[in-house]
């Protein structure tokens, strides 16, 4: 196969994988991970289940690809560091993409059960996120926040508020101003 043909085939394969991941995000958002099937994802992208397995050999492999894709959307450029004010911008950005937030929340909720394929992913993710949030807080406030807590003690609270607001907003978006409530929380920390 000439080099150009191989390159085109690889690009088409990557595009197809991205299409499958987007479809899986939609199906998981609608049905949860346990209710989602490879057949339903395959149907959305015009493949047979066997055809889908060519790209993702297992449902778990597809789930990992979905989670990694979701994390890429929240990543800051390599030369940028998270700051407290950027966290407020992230919450505002999340309010513009309810489908992604719903998928993440559904997977997170399911992952607390023993044996769920995303349990290890979320456990490791939260370890990284708490450490990252502690670093953001330390950069902003030093070793103690105005309320007297250390960044390490405050980081889990910050993450809990972000995730808890997402759940409340998903359930009742008309009543919960997720970005506004998060900015209020930052004021409690001594920000804004």
C-alpha cells in the first residue's frame, strides 16, 4: 500500500473512532453505562456490532476512550496552569454542555459499585484532581486559606462543590445557577 493510502486509511480510522466515541457518549448519557450496549452504539454510527469491535474490542475499552475524551475537553494548554478564576470559567463552560456533564455524572454514579470498569479510572482521577486543586489553592493563598484551612483540606471540598452543583443543576437547571453558586463558594474561600 503506498504511503499516502496508508496515511488516509489511518486518518479515516481515527475519524471513525472519534465518531464512535461521540455516539457512545450520547448512549451512555441516555441509558447509563450498564444500560448502554455496543449494539446501540454501533447502530448510531451505521456499523454492526462486529464492525464496532474492530475499533474497540470490548465495551470497557470503549468506556475508557469515552472517559479520556471527556478529560481532554477539560484540559488546559500545557503551558497554562489552573487558577481559581479559571475554575469558575470551567463551571460556566460545563453549563453549556449538559450532555457531557450528564454522561460524566452517570458514569461517576455507577462507578462506585464494586467491579464497575470505570471505578479505578475515577479513583485515580479524583486523586489527581484533589492534588491539582490543592496546588491551585496553594498558588493562590499559600499554606493557609483566609478561613484557616490548608489547601489539602480545602481541595476535597472544592471538588465536592463542583460535582455536587453539577448533579443539582442536571436535576433542576431552572432553579440551580451552577456558575453563580460556584462563584458564591469561591467568595467563601476568600476569592472575588
